[in-house]
């Protein structure tokens, strides 16, 4: 073989031997692995429904398709799996345009399992959270683990790790993914592009670091996904000329229309936290635009939503309910994202030469996934998970050892010290706004006892602290937060964007210490403590972000936490997401990190006490 | 700069410095090169017409667009060219999906000139003909020359040079482009993919050579274009699983529909020789398919059509006349081919970050190109060609020296020798069918005088000969052809697919020799001789295929030849194309090469005399 020496056996096999076998299989010279008979094919290229379609699969690829294949018998041998699809529409496997797996608290394998149950065969994942904790290694662990799930995970290199340049001194991050590492990762076949370029300020400033990251994706002919909330006009244009190709942050149809007109792929987002689809479908139902550059993305989706509602099937059904033609809605999770990824020769279409990713549903007015085939293997059928991985993946020790706390603090160490023993001060308080990522910076009078400023849970002002958990520095940022509704107890979690230090909020410092101790003990997650007792726990022992256990266990812990919080009047997803974002010092106005309170506009640390009175 | 050492200054500039400047230009910090004001923009992404659109261009790229740009003045400096477009629709520059430039007989520069006059800013060219004569060098000359035209020529590596494996011994080709050369060329940035894979027999046989060619395009992430006339069902599927992505050979709408459904881009062809558009638009007008994977290609277009009718503007207007919605028709020559080429981030759309390729037309129901901007430069405006190339290209001597004939033959050397002196024989005669590429193999009685078999122009049976012009071997293939209508004189040409040896047909051997002599003297082209006198000439001195002179000179020679032939009752394009294809020994039934008559079905040489009688 001409190129064997240069390319190596494995590549030669995939490039020449594989097509050779596919050609033979198409001609019936090799028996098929799988045959799907009598399907109603949803053709996402022509927008037709084609009755009586037969599909022949060999070695994971569709090799033959017609309606019908008259000599179908010649493809069927003793070992060929034959699936009758006469009651079904068959669709290409769904493609998730953009998600952070970590938000589900599931590991890649378990996320993949749920994905297949809802027809998703390809997931573009931006491992932004784990990269902040474990750096490039975190990305590599995810890529490794993804080999043990049938779902095609394409990872993006997160573009903004850490979120804040350390030179500002307002935060202690876990890890870095710098431009050089981005360039190297781009060579990895598991990497499909550069993840959402959030730092649009750097782009508009034309800073070299971000331009190098974009350039290295371009050089590798990979995609560059964007993140441009509310960017319009000249700022949007300046962002685009840097080479950014998509956006999933539009909340208004006119904003999305501008982005679409200007050449961006617009991912309409509908996840657990952000629900934009209802407004954005107006692009289709009211403005009547060509839908080819619209896709659907969840961005963040919780294990609860995955288990209780579904995934892209659920979101596509919503789009259909909102009035989008079913085939156009299906294109938004198949052909359209495949084209954006420049992978439409392999995914997003049921046609010869494509991966055999096929979803069965009895209806397309409302999709109900009854069977999912990926790479020609039936991985899910009527509630049953049928995939048998060869081998399994264990995260290395390092992934579990991310609770690098200097020591468990004493209760008083979590408190803000006053310069007086007794009296009152005006404190700078973070006013959280559940349901919004913005906070307000408010001044509140608080009393001082025994030299420490005291929270006032009755006025919904509680203690908050962030502990460095990456470098055992002993750094503790202290302050007060209002708006959480936490009247008693404490909640601590290792989900604290983007550095994912340990964040804890509580009505009293003793419960906070118990929660910290428990959290450190379990290796990360979310802990609720009331009156000194651990009431609920979600164990996220990998990087303190995701669980290595099965999704049902995580779901039950999630529900358990939710119920316990509900019993004290708190909405779990509000408090957990709000708390998680309080540490992100790039969203106005006041935040808290392990360095202290951060004045976001001026990117500097402020004291928790404004003045003594 | 981090990557400067690795990548080199030039690449670093294009990857980092260029975007940096574009960002500044988008923000108005650098003055624009060009501003287009008040246009009616045809947005090929959303399928809208957007009034009052202003477009700002810097360094060849669109950096800013809005309707309108309220602070437009800040982009305009002393050197900014401002174009008022208030009377115009502006469209993205057109993209030709597939053409053999050589068929126009024009060099790249002159082809490009005509292209711009008809709104074409990007041409995907398969230099299949010149590669047969000059090999990889021919391709490189074309790439070189393309730097002196504003048109973006993307070349494909021809996949089948030569058309027939030399091991059959039925033809002497000029040059080879083997799999190794294909792999090397794929690294050239001027190369966009693998040209139409014509040899579907090799694909279906899964022969390594062709699979390596396809694999090397895939490895370089470049396109693989197809050529699959009448291929349907399992053969089409087998062809597709090899990785082939498009086809331009459909002649029937159902054939095209099958290809479209199976994931191919379907280029609807409408060139000088092949007119398929009228039938294929039924996909749109009758079957109502999604049009996103339909494009338009000319495949072959003559200088005459280019000058007299136009180019893609003319073909798009035809599509509109056939009932295609104008914006959908425009998508077929802009966004759709750009997506096929995976170049939609740079071409096919008027949006920030794209090349500033903009076409002006007063109407979109019928496109009339009044101005063409490429790379932000007005290259054509109201009949005037405004492009000023920096420097010029001269083909090397080698490109001109392709008449490598051993010696000018004597008249009798062109004749078929009989084993008898006088009498009759049954000869194997090629029956040409003008308007079709097929020939028939017929047996005809011919008389013998002085030991040579004599033609019978009265019965429309004339002499035909093919002379090796590549290796000075002295090879001459001799025979008879009927159906050309050549009652007197002789016509000789160096366009003789695919090896492009010298082919000559004539009523008498003396005129044939005069024609050969003239043809050798001028370095290739087409020569008409009547009664010993050279009556018309088209000089094609580069590779004997294209002219290095301006298009108007070539057009005039073309018209001159046509008129002279008409005066003796012959249709030029019929005889020139039919004659050119008589040497292609892969189309049934009987052909002629420098080795003699070829029985195509059996791939072997047959004697011109069947028997003496």
C-alpha cells in the first residue's frame, strides 16, 4: 500500500480498507450487520417523508437505502439483525449543538446513556467546567470516557479558562487552558472546535491570546463557536470578523435575526436554566426566514429534566408545539447542526456513507423515541438500554482529589471581623436575584457581636464564604448575601463558576462548618445542613462537579435535595444555580471569590464592611 | 508572537494581524477601503430582501453591515471609495460549482475576465484537460495564472488522468496524475478537492488507486466531487460509500432526486454542450424539494456563449424563467455551493468576515450584472473592465511545446493499407452521432485503389487519423468515420479527449496533411483546410488546448471558423465536439487513438479492415 509507511496501519485501514468493505457491502457481496425494513423515512435533505424505505447497515455505516430495496434478501445473512420499522418514522440521530455536560452532574457515560434514550446520537460538549478544575487533563478524561458510550461526543476546547485574567488578582482559579494548549488540542480528533468565545471584550480589543485560539481552530479547519449575548451592530460585526461562527445567547428574536442575517448559525437555546426557544421560534413562525442555519441547543440541562422530560426530543416537540413544521424542527437537530460542524458527510442524514444513527418514533407531530440506533447498533429500545461497552473507564485518582482545602475552618473563621466589639456596621451585600445571573450591590446595616459582623436571616441576609479548594492556600473570601431565602441551615457546594472553589452560604457559621466538612469528606458536590445535621447530599466526586455513579442515583440525590430544601421553603434549582454563579466575577455587580468580595465593574476587591456606625 | 517561529511571518499575519485589523475596521478605528450605500441586499441566508443596507469593506473583507449604518460617516476617509447602490439589488458574488476552463479555449485570466462581467467571483475548476497534456505542471500553471485575475479560482485535482489505464495498450496518453501526486497536490492551498470521479467502475471495484485519491482529499478535509451518469440503486450507493459528495451528470429529475435524497449535492448542469437545467428544475417546481443542496454548474462553456449570452447570470435567469423563485435560484450559485465547498464562512454570503464579493443588478427577476466587486475592488462596471493586476503571468516554454510529432506524414501515411491493390473491403467504421457522445460501430464497403482503402465522402465516410503528439513516437491510428458531414476538405485539432493527441478527419489525405502541418506550425488548435488552403484557424498554443490571447480574439477566430464551416454545411460545435470525443476510448462503441481503432467494450485494438471481398 502506497501510503502505509507514512500513515500507519490504522489510518490506512480506516481510509482504504473500510471504504472497500463498505462498497462490497453496498453491492451485497458482504452480508449486512443490520437491516431496517419498511420505514417511513424522514428525509431531512429533501424534506420528504418516504414510505417503504429499507436501510442496510454494515460496520456502523449506512451502505444501502431505497424505497424499497427489491433484492433486500441478498443483504441478509445468518447474523444480520433485521428490524421491522413498519410502524415507525425513522429520523437521523439528533445532534446537540452545544452543552456543558457538567451541568447535569453526570459523567459522560451516564449523560450519553440518557441522551440515547431521547434520540441523541451526537453531542457537542464544551467541557468548560471540568477544565477550570482539572485543566487539559479534565478535557482528556472526558474524551477518554466518551469512548465507552455509543454517543458521538465531539468536544470543544473551552476558550476562556480561567474566565478572569489572574493578573487582576480578584480570583484564584484552578487551572489554565492557554493558547498553546488550545493549539495542541486542536490536533486531537476528539476535538471539533473552539468552545463559545465568551470573552468578547478581548475579541473587540483584538487581544492576541484570543486571536491565537481562534486561529488555531481555523488552521485545523475546525469550528469556532460564539457567545454574544445582546451584541448588536458594530460590536457584533467586530466579533464576527474575528472568525466566530455561531451564537446560542440570543434571547430576543430580533437579536437572533440580526445574527442570522450576518452569517452566524443561531442555536436556539432551551435548557434547564435558559428558556429562549419560545421567543426565538418567531424567526420561523412570524418572520418566515429560511431555517437552515437555525439549530437547537440545551446549553445546560439537569439530570432532573433529562429523566423527567427528555432531551432534544422534548425540545423539538416544544418547537413543533410553537408552530414549527415538524420536518424543519427535525432539521434543526440533524442536518443543520451537521452542516455547521462541517460533518454532514457523516452525521445528520440517513444516506449511504453516513454513520448509521437512526431514531424510531411512531409520530413526527410529537416525537416519542422508541428506539435509537447508533453506529448500526440498537442501543436503546422501548425503555431498555442495550449497549454493551467493551471495557470501562475509571477516572484517575487525580480527578477525585480536588478538595485541596488547607484545613476545615473554625466557625468564626467564616465570619467578617469588625473593628468594634459590639455595635453596627454598613456592609456591602450581594443581592442575589434567583432566575437571573445578575446581582445587585446593596448596603445593609448589620450588627456586630463579639467582634464579628452578624448575618440577619430574618431579613434574608446570610453569611457567604468562598474557600480555595485548589491550592490549599487557606484563602477564604467572606461576605453577606441576600435574596437566597435561606432562613436556617447552610448549603455548601463545589459548583461555583468558573473556578469552582467551595462556596457556602448559611444562616449560622456552625452549620456552614458542618457542611464544609461533609463536602470535603465526600470529595465535592452539594451538601445541605440544618441544625448541625447533614440533611441532604449530592455526591459529585469527580472534580467536585460530576458523579461517577449511574444517572438514577444522581437523580435520586437531586430529588432528595430538592425535597429537603422545599421543606424549608427553598427552590433547589434557584439556590444551587444562584449560589453557583455568585462566584463568577465577570457578571455585574458584586461577587465573591476566595479573595473576597469583587466589584465587577472595576475588577477589584472590596471590603465587606463599608463603614462602622 | 507565540506561533511565529512555527508558522512563519506570512501565516501569522493572515491569522492574527489580519483579524486584528478587521476588528478595528469594524469598529471604525481604521477607515474603510470601500463603502456600498443604500443597497437592496439579497440575504441568501434568511431569504429576505433588506432595503437601505450599507456595507463597509476593509482589506477585501466585509467588516460592517446594517440597514442602515447610522454612523456611516465615521468609516469614510479621504481614500474610501463610496459606491451608491440605491438603484440596485446586491447579491453575493456567484460561485461556479464545476467547470473545465479548457472548454472555453481561454486561458485562466481571460476566462476570469468574462466571469467577472457576469457576476462570477469564484470558480471551481477541474483542469482535467491540461493535466492530460502537461500533468501536474499544467495544474500548477493554471494555479499560477489564477493569481493574476481577481476571480477566486479553486482548482480540483483531476481524478482520472489518464482516462484509460495504459496497461490496456489502447491509447498513448500525454501525462499522468497518480495517487501520490494527488496526495501531494491536496496540500496546496490552491486546491479545493478531488475533481469529478469519473471512473465509477474502479470505485465499484474498490480499486486501491482511486480509494487512495479519495482518501487523500478526505485527509486534507477537502471535497470529493462525483460524476455518476445514470448511476442508480445499489451502484449509486456503492459509489457514495466511497466518500463521493456531489454529481453534475443527472439528466432526469428522478435520477437527480435519488441523488439528492441520498445526500449528494446535485449540480444542475447547463453549459454549452449539456443542457439539463430545464428538466432538473422540476425538482423545485414540481416536487418542491428543499433546494439547499442544489447548485448550478456549466461543466463546459464556450467562449461564444460567454460572449454572446453570459455565464451564471444567464443560467440563473433561465432557472428563474423555468419557475424557480429568484432568491432560491441565487442561493444555488452563492450559499449552496459555498456550503458544499465548506467555504461558507468566506464566500457565498454578504456578511461580516466574508470576502467582499458583491454583484449589482437592477432587478432580481432577471439578473443583469452591472457591477462586480471582488475582494472589495470594483473589477467590472457597466461594460468596463477595471481590474489592474500587479504583474502578469507568462506560461513557460514547455506549455507551448506540445506538438511533439515525429514528422509531418506524407498523404499516403494517413491511409489504411489493403492487402490487395484494387478491389473492395469491408471496413470497420466509426459512426459518429453529433449531439451524442456515443458512437456506433458499423461495417461499410469501401473501395481499394493503389493498395489503399479509399474514403467515400459522397456517402459521408471520410478518413480519420490520430497522431501521437506527446512522445514523437510516430504512432498513427487510421480509420474511417461517418456522420460528420464533411464532404470536402479536412479539419484537424489538438482537442481530442482525454489524451489530446492530434486528430484529423478529411475527405482527402492531401488536405489532411496541410491541416496537420498548419496545426503543428501554430502550436495546436483547430485548423480547417479546403482544397489545399487553410481556410480557418483557432490558435490554441498553450498545450494545444487554450489560447494565451484575449477572449475577443479567440471569440473572433471561433466565429470565423464557425462561418467557414457553415459555408460548407457543417455545424462547428457539432464537428469540433464530436471529433474531440472520437478519441476517448471509454465511451462505446468504436473509437480511434494513436494506436488504432478501439473496440471499447473489449478494450482492444481492432483492424480497420474487417475483410477483403
